[in-house]
C-alpha cells in the first residue's frame, strides 16, 4: 500500500526536506532538500493504509497512538513541511490540500445544535480537565484565547495582558459602574480586569465547574467580589440587560445552528445604548468541513465560522456592526508559546495523564498553530451596537484609550520599582 502513499506524497511535497521510513524499513525522501530535515517512521502497514484513506482523522490518531513516530524534527515540523506545500505557497498542484483544508478548523459536527445539556457536556470535556494541566502552558492569568503581540519579542504574559487592554478599549468604558456581561468567562481574567481597571460591574457566565470555582476564588482574593460575580449558567438563561457585553473565544463553541440564537439573545441582553465586543476564531475562506480529529478528541460541538456566515446572523438579530478587526498571525504566535511550554513540561503532563494524552495534546497545539500560520484561520473582533450614536464618531477613542492605559501601567510600574 505504501506505493500509493508514496505517489501521493511525491506529487504533493515539492519544497522542504521530508523523509518517511515505511513499514518495510525503506526510507523515502520528498521535497527539494531545503529547510529543516523532518523524518517520520510508520510502524506498520495498517498505519500506511489509514493515512492514505482518512488522513484528516488518522494523522493525529496515529501520532497520538504511537504508530507514526518522529525520528527527526517534531510533529509541528512535519505539519509545516506538508502545509507549506499548499497551493499558493509554492508553484505546484498539491493533492495534500484535501488534508490541509480539513485541518483548518478547531472542529465540530456541522449542523448539530448545542442545547444546554450538550453545551455543558462539551465544555466539561475540555475545560474541566485538571487545572494543573493548564498551568503547564498558559500565562499566569490563564488566558486561553488569542493573545495580542505588538512585537515579535513580546512575551506571552505581556501579549495576553495586551489582549485584554485592546478589547477593553473597544468597549468604550466611558463611565464607572457599567453593567458588563462576560459570555464564556473562562477563569475570570477578562472580567476581573474590567472590574479593577474601569470599575465595571461584571457578571461572568461559564458552564465549567473548574473555571467557576477558580474565577470566584480570584474575585475574592483580589477584593473584587463586590464588583465581579461568576455564575454556572448558560447565557441563554439570563434575563436582564447589560451596558456592555464581551465574549472572547466562546462563539466557536456555539455551533453552526446556534448563530442566529446567539446574536438574537445578545441583542436582547444589550441595552439600547450598549456596546458588545465578540472575539472569535474565523475562516478567511468560504465555509468548509471541520477537522474530525479535533472534533473527536479536543473540542466537540464547536464550529469555526466564515465571515459570510456571521454577518447575516448579525443583521437578522437587530445588532449593527460598528467595527471589525482581523488578527492574522497573533494566534499562531500564541499557540507557539503554548506548544513550547507544554513540551517543556512534558514529564509533568505525563504524571497528570499519560504519554498518549500528551501526544494528543501536542498534536492539537501543533496542528492548530499550523492552521493559523499556513492556512486561512484568523481571529475576528466584531464590535456591535444597537444604535448608531452608541459610540463616538471616529475610532480615535480606541487608540486614545489604549495609549492612556499603557501610560498608566508604565507609571504604576515605575512607582512600584521606586
């Protein structure tokens, strides 16, 4: 069977330096020999068959289960040399596109609805893993979404803090005590930042028991329990209005059938003069199939939208698009930091779970980074309002707010140092 896989790879891999040792012990080489050498071994003929017949699912499974082994380079290096041979990346007609296109989403079952019980089960599958696991690779604030890198030298901690600052500047906190809803509040970092920095009255909702416990504990520890409360609640079950709504990295879990419901509920929750900021992964291309490996093992029940799917749902809801920003390589850089930190703490992770789990997690981080770096995944930030006059005439207030926050932070650091 390897001769068919060999023919497939020979047509696909034009640039790079890829070697594969097949089950028969022979080594085959692909590409033009440039770049980092990457060498993988396939342990048996069954693995060769699986990769040929269903690469989108089986590549990750075979690596996770150990029948695809890396002899030189990492699984990320393997994905880099394959995905960088996509059409548009090199002058070649590439059969590997089918695999790459199927890998670009964090995944889910297209068309499946997310009722409360299913949504809670899906969230618990990922976010109620041991908190010690997330401590291995996230920043101290446990920001588990795309960071904002102003320079290549920016650290993960700096970039995650900058993300909160950047989002807050778009919400236009022009007075204290603004009631603020954080949909999918995670471990509370964004809500606590808005409460402490702008005096907002924050309500955060999550479906994760682990996240809820930590968020409320942090609120008490930071003296913010009077300004920030976190609830184990589905946003669809809320029945009061808010001046501001923020949603970071949650829309990906709504599911394709839930788009209309999400924006209609957001419109019902937002005051007439309110402002909403939604930060989500998105595709720069038309809608496409989701990745079966990520859907099966990592993020069940989600879906990565194209812009063409989101805008009609916004228009139907009664909300108005006030501004949009597209972050291109920021999530690739975020995932690079996460992947490097996770691999550096591999032994700690195996003590929490096992080697197979660690390979699964590494593949998730590596394939996600590759999708943002070599395919067409971006991050969209939608600023939404119900009234045209809810925001200033120009976008200057965003930049002014962000610069003022940076100046204030630098002053505080200087005073603390003295």
